[in-house]
C-alpha cells in the first residue's frame, strides 16, 4: 500500500502541472463550449441551469479574488508589526501569510509556528514569544471581524454580518477548516438558488385582484309630472 501511495503521489505531481497548463491554454474554448457537455437537451431548463452555474461561478471567482486581497493585507500587516518588533525574517513570514492566507486560518497558523520559534531562539524569553503571539492574534481578529467580512462580503454581494454568521454556521456543520473555507462560496450559491427559484418566482406571481366595489343600486327616476 505504501508503494502504491508513493507511485500515486509521484504520478499526481507530474500530471497536475500538465493538466493545469492545458486548462489555462484552453480556458476560452472551455468557457464557450462547456454548456454542450451537460447531458441535457436544449431547452429552457438547460439554459436556466447554465445561467445558474455561470452566476455561481462568477461569485466563486469574486470570492477567491477577495480572499487573495485579504491575505495580502494580512501578510503586510504581520510583516510590518514583526519588523517593528525586530524579529528576523519578518518579511519572509509576511510573504508566507500572503501566499498561504488564501485558505482561511491555515495560512496564519502555518506562519505563526515558525514566527514563535524564531522569537524563542532569537531572544530566549517568553516576553517576545507573547508579543509575537499577540501580533498574530490581533491581526487575525482584525482580519476576521473587519477586513474579511467587508472585502469578501462586497465581492460576493453579501452583508458583512452575513459573512461572519455564515462562517460560524458552516464551521459547525462541516467542521473546522473545511467549513471556514467553503462558508462564503456555499452561502453565495444558496443566495443564487434562492433568488432564482424562490424570490423571483414569488415576485412574478400575479397579485390577486381586489374584488370590484359593489354597484350602487340604480336610483329610481321620479315620474314625469303630467
């Protein structure tokens, strides 16, 4: 089993760049012709499915662009704060946060461990370790409560409070890292489906016309005077 796993990992490492290059090379053709791959007849339902998937895909692209911007801001803040403290390789740690921060929580945790170890080996006391830990904690809280809800929420057209609650709810449903990573894309997809199949349908229903007012009885004409 270990041999099969090692062979599979080596094959995957070699095939993945080739597939990625092919997808990038044929991106425009795939974008134009992917609806023809759907196993559905040409109909109004198929067009509706294609439009829904394209709208969800647009939200996903906007989400990852917003998350990339958030990770860059987070990495710059951490690099500046660590540089002010005097920690070696502060810029390298900030750059690692910029790259790995696309995945929520994983990037900052991956950079936090070497930063704490560097603080310990550089100064050899718990005071600087606590200072470095406080920097990461403060930047993470600032990112989670202010930067990420605002930037990512605007990119997928969700209110910042909706983004925060979606992260909490999907973290409880799916668990830890996976829930935090998929929270905003799943919420955006639910928003698209709700808007298309529930909100628009209910708003397009014809309103019941109010009953006509009761006709007043015709007034009796007075008989002509003779």
